[in-house]
């Protein structure tokens, strides 16, 4: 897949990198077990610090999206390994709370909020079926 | 004979080199002009077209005058020393190229600031995660052919040792006459395999550099750009492997002439010249076909998702004089050149200096060693 980083964005580069790879897995542009470039190679291709890439990879590994083998290098986790876990659920709740709070504060209804969620879900789903 | 050789040298070395130097602005990426980042649309700007044309004309005119001037001594002087002007002519040609380059570069820089081409849109970097999983470089197994030739060279020297005359030539002049002699010994027979091994090391290093170098993908059209970049590397890695192989075989045949198995003067002078000619012309043709970073490949393919709004990042500040890349924040060691075809170093990385000085020391050591062997 093509990773696209915006150097002028306010989002830190390691977050951009992490989100791009998760999006790649979600839409199918990164297949299960697909090899990813090594930390050194990716940092050199992007022209950014090694630690930035390391940080993104470490977070992805922690969350179960990628596996870092000593010999085989970095690969995307098999699809059965990427699932909803108990920790993920609690993390999701705490992450989404401030977003919903703000929407609620601005007077958004549940349906309006659900609509947006639905839109994003369908876009992801359709780009996944497009690949197949 | 002498005029023929001079004419041959002129055709094989001067003309292709001159063409290669003169067409550089036309084979670089569309987003770079004389080492300055410009928008792709700017290529149809009349001033840019004029600067490129002026460079081409000046380069060809000066190159032709210079090559005639440096060939002149070789034609009128009888002494062999006259030939030493020939490589100097090539060096002068490169020096003149840089003078014209700096002049044109300043003009482009001026136009860029006047037209306000400074990149204000977002600065985006694109990387293909599967770049090195797809075909991007020829197999390193081809280097086994080199090893094979080197082994044949060594074995042939030792098998034929008794039939080799006691006095063997250590060099020839341009007319194919023997310049010096040396005594036959097992050590002096090592000369050819040593040069071959040295050559192989240099070629393997270049090959490694092609594979390692940073991928630069045009955000306006990532897929096409990635394909271009990979094909470019693949084609040039093959060029590197073939060039080294031709030279390795040439050295093997040189050894056979040293042993007196090849006596034909014409073969001794023509063969190296023909090899050099093929290598230089192949480089010229390949440069025109691929362009820097493959920018001239697949140009007929329509850009499906061309988004001219996103442009690549303007990294002029990291390119000192437009020639030397110095970016301490970039961990990459090798990067594609901005003027010309090929790759260069990131000079902010200590490994670049270690490699450069290491190679220089290696070459010096090699010359010293081969001189002691020949004596």
C-alpha cells in the first residue's frame, strides 16, 4: 500500500503512520501476513527519525496489528488475531467518550451521530469489497 | 593507424560523453530543473525551456571545440605523451558542464522566486510499503558469473604456466606496441584476478547502493511513480552487472595477450576500446530510455488518479549547490541525484564519508600493490 504522511499536519507523524497502517489493514490494501518494511528501511524511505517509526510499530505490535519476528521481519497479523478484545472495548469507551460528549454538548442527537458512524463503516466496507 | 585510433577514441569516448552531459536537463525528473524544485507545470514555461535549450547549445558547442583542442596534440605530436591530453579533455568537459550548470541554476532560482513557485500546498511524503517485495533489482546470483570468470582466469594462468614466456608484457600503448616487460612469476600472474576481484567489489557495492537507496514517489501519481522507480532500478542494476562482466572478461583476455596467446595488435587496442564504447553508449541509450528515476518510462500511460494539487516536498535547502544532499534528519544513506542519472550520498551520515574514504583508500592501496607486483 501507499503510506501518505503530511509533514505539516498537526497530528504527530507516528500517529499518522499508525492510523495509515490500520486503515490499510481495514480496507484490505494490506493483506494478512503481508511483509512490511523494516524500521530502518521505512525511516529511510520516509526521511524521518528511526524512533518515530519504531514508536508507531511498537504501538501497532502492542495492539496486535503487526508481528515483529526476529528473522522474518515485520508482517501484518493474520486476520483471526485482529479482533475485539476486552481491553480494546474499555479503551474504545474511554477514547470515544470525549468525542460523544462534545457532540452531545453541541446538541447532536443519537441518530445524527449514528449516521456519521454508519457512513464511515460503509465507506470502509465498500473500499474493502472494491479490492476483491 | 594512429589517426584511426584517435578517431576511434573520439567517437567512443568524447561524443557519447558530450551527448550525455548535454542532455541531462532533459532526462531529470519533471519536478526538478538544474537542481531546483519546480512545479511540474512549470516545464512548459517559456523561460525554463529557453534556459534548458541554452545549456544544451552551449554545452555541445564548447564540448566540440574542447574535444578537438584536446585531440590536436595527439595528432601533431609524435611522442606517446600526447595521449595523456585525452583523459584531461574529458575532465575539462565535465568542469565546463558544472560552470554552465551553476549559471543555469541561478537563472532557474531567480525565475522560481519571481514566479513565486515556492511550494505552499501541503508537503506530503508517499512510501510504497511493498516496494522492495516487488521486482526492483536483478538477482545478486548474477555475480556468480564473475566468480566463475575469475576462477577460470586463475586456473588458466597456473595450468598454462609452463607455456608462458619468461618475459611478459606489463602494458601496451595505444598502437598496440608493448610498453614494458616484467619477469614471469606466480605473483605477477595474480595481477589479472586481482583487478577482477577489485572490479567485482566495486560492482557489488554499486548494486547494493541501488537496492538500498531511498524511494522517492511522486504524490501526484504514486502508482505510476513507484513502477517507474522500480523499473529504473531494475534496468540499471542489470547494466551494472553486465558492465562489470564485460570488463571482467576483457581483463581475462588481456591476460591471455600478456601470455602471448593473442598477438594481434589490432585486437589488443580495439578490444578495450570496443568494450568502452559499448559501455558508454549503453549508458547513454539507457539514460534516454529511463530518464532519472524512470521519469521517462511509461509516459504514454494515462494518469488515472493524477492529483496535481499535491506536490512533493520542496527540499532545496538540503541540496547544497543542488549537488550535495545534506540532511541530518534523514536516516537514508543513498538518494537519487538531482542533476544527472544515478544516486548520491546523504553527506550528513558518517557512513557516507567512511564509504567514500574507504573506497579511495582501497583504490590507492590497490594501485600501489599492483605496481609492486608488476615491477
